[in-house]
């Protein structure tokens, strides 16, 4: 493993009230690697992904993108850094590929209401 990780989390911790969801988690992804995050229910997989994607705030630790510390406080921050997530829930469009589902919300458009010329 050489070079700088494209994504790294260091000592990420998160609590929900009295429940410790993540306790000093470390994780790194090098360029051209594919990872799977596995664990039992309640292990913190979704919590970690939601922190990386800006849906949740971390209580402690740091996130680095290409070796530089970043603050991801909302989903738009993650998107601007090129971080996207697809949840396992019913948010997918079945006829699209994985890549198309990931980029679906980022496709150019002209707004909610626009005129369509059908002639």
C-alpha cells in the first residue's frame, strides 16, 4: 500500500445520548481499491457512512480526503468533495446501473418546472 489514501477517517467517534455508536474508528481507502464494510447489526456501519456523507456529525476524530483534513458538516460538503452514498433502502432506480444511481442527483437539469416542446 503506497501513496496517500483518497479517503481516510481517523479516530472517529459518535454517541447518540448514552449509546456509543462509534469509538475511535480508523478506515482508509487507497486509490483503485474497492472496500466492503461488514459487521453485525448495530456495529456502526451506517453511522460511519452517514458521517462520511454528511448526514451525521462526528463527535471526535478527523476525515481526510487526498491527505488533507476536511470538515463535512452537511451532505453538500461531501458531494463537493466527490463523496456520494447510496443507501440500501428503497432509494434506488432499478433500471439504472450502480454508477447511474450514484450520479442521478447530480445530473444537469433546468429546474423543477420547464417547458417541453413536443412538436
